[in-house]
C-alpha cells in the first residue's frame, strides 16, 4: 500500500512520450470487418467511389486493413500538443467514497474546449481536407461535441465548416451552437428544409426531433452538391477509430510507465469512436495473444444496438444515401426516444467494434439513464469533474464493478474512458436534480420498425 | 531559435513540485495594507470581531502580515492534486498568428469544473470551516465561478452551502445554477426577500439587476443569523490572495525550470483574487529588490476601480454590514452597468493590491468589452481554449503588447493569467457573434454617486 501511493493522482505523459503513430487494430484482426457496400450495386465501395464523399487520404485510411501503424503528421501532432497528452487519473477519492479494494483509473478527454475526445479525429480530418485543397467540410452533430470539435479544427486550418445539428440538441443546447459560431461554423437544425433528404424526412415525420442518421444524410447531400466540399464524420468509420486510438495508446503508455496491468476496460458506446479508440491497443494485444482483458461496452438501454440489435448490413443514415455498413444495428428506421439525454442515440455501431463483439472479444451491457445520472452526480461530488451524460454510462459500469469488488474483496484494476464534460448538458442535469428524469426501455414492438427497415442483402 | 523550441506547449509540474506553502506577500511589504475597520467604531477589527463572520483559522490568515510562508494542509494539497498543478502554456499558435517576436505564456486555471482559479481558495476555506466543526457556509457569486467552486469544495467536505447569486448572472446563466445544485448547493438570486438587507435594497432599487456588493451583504447576514454558519468570500480579502498565490508560485517554478525570465506579467482585475495570486511571488522579488517586472492589472472600462477610483476606506458591500477596507474603490453605492458581460463588476479592489498599486509597484489599464471579445475570439480560434470574458481582459492586453513588440522588434516575454473558461458565458458570446454587443464607459457624472457614498473617515 505504501508503494501504491507513488502513483500520482494524474499521470501526465510528456509531449515527447505522445505516440507518433496511430494504431490500426484492423491490421491485427484475422477476420476483418466487412467492407462498406455501394447502396445501389451492393458491391464493395471502391476508393474512387468513396472519394466523392470523403477526402482522399481519409479514404485510404478507411480501406487500410493491413498497416498496423499510421504516422501522425507533424501538423496534427502540434495541434494535439495544445491539449494532449490527456491525463490518466487515479480515482483515489471515488475509491475512498466507495470503500472498494478496486483500483479505478480514468482517461480524461474533456480538457479541451470541444469538451470531449472528438477533437482527436476532427483535427485529423480537417488537416487532410486542407491538404487536399478543399474549401470546407460538412458534418452532423448529435450532442454537439463533434460539431464543436470540428469547428475548432476548421478555425485552426481556415476551412469553412457547415454543421447539421440534431434538432433536439439544437433546442436543448443553444450554447453549443454559439460555441460553434464563435469558431466560425454555420449551424443548421436537422431535419432542415435546406436539403432534399431533410424535406423528405420532415414530410414523413413532421414532429421529429431528429436523429444522427438523419443529420448525416443532410450533411452528405450538402457536401456532394457543393464544389470543394467533402463530408466528415465523428464516429462509426474505421478512420475515426484509427485517429481515436491515440486515447488508448496514451493510456497504455501511462499504465506501462507505472507497471499497471488493467483487468477491465470500460467505455461508453454510441457510434463507437471513444470505445474503439480506448480499447484499440489492448484489443491488439488480445488479438495477438499477448494479454487478456475484460473489455466492456456500455450503451443506453434506450438505444441498445449491441445488446439488442442485429448484426447485419444497414444504412449508416436515415436518408439511405451513405454506403451500407455491416454492423450491430437497430435499423436506420429506428428513431431514438427524445427522452434520452445524451449523445449515444445512434442506431448502429462501428463495423470494427461490431466484428470484434461478434467474435466474442468484448462484451456489452446497457444501463438506464436515471442510474447514469446518479453515478454522474456521485462522481462529480468526489472527483470534481462534472461528466458528460455519455461518459457517465462508463462511470455507472465502473462504480457497479467497484461495488462488486467490495463484496468479493477483489483488487481489480478498472480503467474507463471519461470522454467529456457535461457543461452543456445542464438541461438534463436540471431534470435529474428536479427529480423529473424518467427511463425509457423500448419494447420488442418498439424495435420492430427499425428491424423492418433493414435492407434485404 | 532551435533551443527555443525545447520549451513544450504546456509545462506541467509534477505533483511533487507543487508548492507546499502559500506565499504571503504582505510579509515582504514595508508599508502594509491598511487594516480592516469596524464599521461602527472605525477601529481596527480584532480577531474576536472577525471570528463572528469568518472561520477562526481564516481570521488568523487575514490578519497575518508577518509570515511569508503558510503551510498548505495535506487535505487541501490532496484536493489540489485532482486539478493541479495547472499548466503554464506557451502560446505558440497565438505568437505565429500575430507574427510577433514576443514570447507569450499563460497560466491556465480553467481545467476544473468550476471553470476558474476560484477553486484554489474555495477548497481552503471549506477545509477550515470543516475543521472548525461548522455546519455550512454562505457566500455570494457574481459570474458564478466562485459559487461553483465553493459548491464543489463543500460537496467534497460534506458542508452545507448557500449561495447568493447576483440576479443578472442568475438570469443569464441558469446552467451555472444547475452546476451548483448538482454539487448540492442552494442558490438564491440577489437581491432577495430572504434577508433584511435584500428587502431594503429591493425597496430602494426595485429594478436592480444586483451587484456583488449587494450579494455579499445578504450572504453575511445569512451567516451571522444562523448557528454553525460562517461567511466565505472569493476575492478581495487577504486570505484569498494568500490561497491564490499557488497560481504565481507554480508559474514561477515552471518558468525557473526552463530558465525563463518574464518581462511583463498581466492579470485581469475584479476584486483581485487572480491578479494577486498570479503576481505574488514576482511582487515579492520586486519588494525584496531581487528582480523587476512590469506588472499590469487589466480592468473593464465599465468598472474602473484602479484607473478611475479613489484610494479610501469604503464598505466592501452595498448593505454596509462588512468591515471597512482601504482600497481603490468606486464607492459601494456604485451600481455597475448590466451591459457588462463578465464577472469583473465589483466596486472595490483587494487592499493588498490597492496598496501595491498606490506604491507604484504595478500599473493598471482599462479595456472595453467589444475589444475584449474580439481578443477572446482570436485567442479561441488559434489556441483552442474558449476563454471566460474576465480572463479575456488579460488576453486583450497581452495581444496589444505582442503587436507593439512586432512594431518595435522587442522579444519581450509576456506572462498572463488565463483564469477560466467561457462555457457558461455563451449569452455574451452570442451577443458578440450577432454584432449586438456595445461598450459602456461611465462619465464622471456616472461615477459621482458612488464617490458620494464613501464613508467620511
């Protein structure tokens, strides 16, 4: 125990210790994730086809299943240095509060203005867009973290940035919109009347509060119909998991530095960007047979793509303009309950994570939102940080495990991803503080329309 | 220039390098700040008198003009470790954007949930209240940073926390209120009908949007009329500057580590907590004749206590229940314009800083808010961090100096305090983004009522 305390509250790597390459977990997978398919022909998408929507170099990263290490360009590394390496925090206060023998660590990605890990991929995607000589990029945002991150990245490189923001978030989070505007982005609530797909969705579902899938369709349409623009995405895609691997790589370097071997690695899961990034190097060891870890995805009970979805080819977007991806999905026709507070409202899941999950290399659990906010409040009061609702799904699972350890006496080492802060989620916290928050668990009947929307392939 | 680049983007001290003592600049002042006076007798306040309002150990710190070093208790150091040492950042991107030969550093205090440096003193004051066996504390908050910080500190030590929040901020920043509630505090808009002084102020100024001076009066009345409660304050007082010296001490250790000698040190000034903390050790060297620095306070043109105020005994609060302090002041009757966005709306200034300023050991400038938001936006877009309006006063001054250096070719080293983030100031940013922000500079006639309210001593 005396030695134990030598581990500081926060492990900060030096800038020199920051990884120089991203890690591409696909290179170590024997069975690779299924390829994206052309929605018209159902044939694998070629680089040429993808280049109409995405930046060229990002297409290469998207399709690269071979190279384990992809160098991080110096321009991106320099930007990273403004907010990275991010701290790996030992949750001494939470452990003491819970009176658990478990050792809890969290990798905190919220110490930047976007408030989350999203900036790690945003700056990479903006860099490649700039390098290609584009005028600007379009994107969607759910909770607003990705849109903020992309606005910051575009401001840095002098790119135009158009954001389609899921309407429910646009209304609940007006300040998020202002942060994006402060960074020079234009922000449109989705569904909107500015795109054909938006008009169509509004005609079919006049009262809809929007969804990520729908905002994606609008952003893609906007990009392909304007010269010099491409579409960028904050989650789901292979390239995003690649960029986010910096989270896991730094975590592993920090743990190795102190000789700490985690037993359990926990991440919240929406589209999979944080979870995929956090677990990448650990999964790599697992795939290569070098180590074993209990890897756990935590998703909201209201949008349970891993725990109750189907592993099938599906549209990534509601408007069905994007390539088809094989993933655990609730169907692109699934419209998540507006009741849910966080950003984990996407119908599908990263194809890489879906394949790893299908191979039994990780497990998944779902949690209900009132218990998530209970965990968030408990965490905030002892660890100081006010967590984002998304991140708090992982906190809930970590606390539950730590309580189990208290009962069994296990000295388990738990690492979880604290993806971001909740400063822009105070409407949800207010609901919780006032005792007005409720849970929503879809019935099988609620899920059926989504499954009915799956393409027949 | 090759050597130059060895300085990292962010200088992080290790937890072991964190100071073990606060520095009390009063010990090195030949002419000490004038003592607090009893408002009834006009005699110096005794420790016994002060102990009715403040915690005992804090009273000792308030009156201590002799000891240069005050040990930081281990419990406070442990809490500090959750968010400190804070980074000293080299503003490489801002320098490049400005094309200036100046070297710019900022000490960033915003990486904690309170969003500012206020937590440094909040945790100290909560600790001493707990140690004394109190039930809880009362306080006021302007922009909400202090109230949030105190809520966090009280949650950590299990103390009750009652916050009187200046009405204009309460209305403009509902989310700040929710953060405080999430940490278990009760929040009341001030002036309120829950105190005698609040009722009186509302009767005299029915439409008032409140002021710090008025909220202080309410919080003090609440504390002295409830058993087991004391009042705590986030700025102005000697004890607060003492706790905040951790900012300057860490800054100096970080600079020394890289052999950097600053030419100019800039801080924004409201009540003086950040500025006083940042400059303390540098001022100490200056007082002891060991070094010289150009030390600059930046205040809003709308509330210019140093640049246009009078150095006189005044009430710290509008209700005139607090001790009298000798300070640069606009008079406790001065009601700052609701137009101003930030938290720098206090009529007075820390007695320590007032005395140092009066002795010519530092200078002061004032800036207008539209130019402050221009600087904030420029800074955000290249350095990533979205700054608080308060902090942006210092950014404005640093940018102006860096531009001067560009003209003269001086390779000046500028250090400024970036006290916090602007996540809860998006109403003000929105105004600025929409081109609706205006400046307000009081005329001499506008200032006269405040001066007329000065006590005759």
